[in-house]
C-alpha cells in the first residue's frame, strides 16, 4: 500500500481509506491504517509515515522528530524513549 501512495501523511492514508480507495493487502497495511486513525484522532494530520511492522509504525512530526505508534492501544511515544 505505502509504496503506491503519493501522499504518505496521516491525511493521505486515512482519507483514502475512508473512501474505500485503499487495498490493504496484508497486516502491515492494516496496522498502518489503524495508526493513521489514531494520529488523525489526535490532530497529527501532516505526519508522514516512515516505516511499519506487523505491530508498530513510525512517523515523523513537522519538527523532524520520530514517533512510534502502537495502533492496538493508541500509545504514541517519541522514538528512543
């Protein structure tokens, strides 16, 4: 999914998902979409996705800091803490 997206921000992932325009081929895609939902609910619309695994995703804020999102429990923490 992410490789095909031009806009890898929270908004660029979440809004197409709501419109049914994303084909979520695997668990990593589903984790990324769920994390985008968590970030959207918190107002972090412009954070771009950096990486994803089957459990966590990483994102970059507008100041260049990196964050990890656990989409299962909604926790967001700065990379390295």
